[in-house]
C-alpha cells in the first residue's frame, strides 16, 4: 500500500510539472528577431513634417542634403541608421530620415 501511495504522489507531481511546462511554452514571448515591423501600426506618435525637416537641417552640418552616420550620431535614433538607409548608400535622405519618426 505504501508503494501505491508513493507512485500516486509521484504521478501527480509529474502531471503538475508537465502542465506548468505546457503553460510556460504557450505564454513565452517570441524572439525579437522574428518580429515583422512591416505589419505594425506606425500612425501613433508621428512627428509633424516641418519638425522633421528642421531636425534634419540642424543635423546636416555640411549642408549636402543628406546625413552621414557621423552627422546622425547626435540623434537618438543613430542605432537604427543601417535600417533607415533604404538604398544602402551610407547616408540618409530627408525622406529616409522622416521615415524613422513613424517608428
């Protein structure tokens, strides 16, 4: 009888552990690398166009009409430079720069 009680208690613990593991697997967040930003609603928090142009003009210290990564270093979004540089030419156009403010 003692063995039956022990086996019953052991089976209950195993089932409880399995239920917890399944619950954790269902609630786990997906890895950040799989997030698809193209499906996100970017309408919130958008900065007005004239403010974006003013910020771009201030950052464009050599006044060539584009931002290098060095010029962009003063902006908090510099970490996203590579993602914002849509044509991968090593600089941001006003349109590429403006696109980050919808992020």
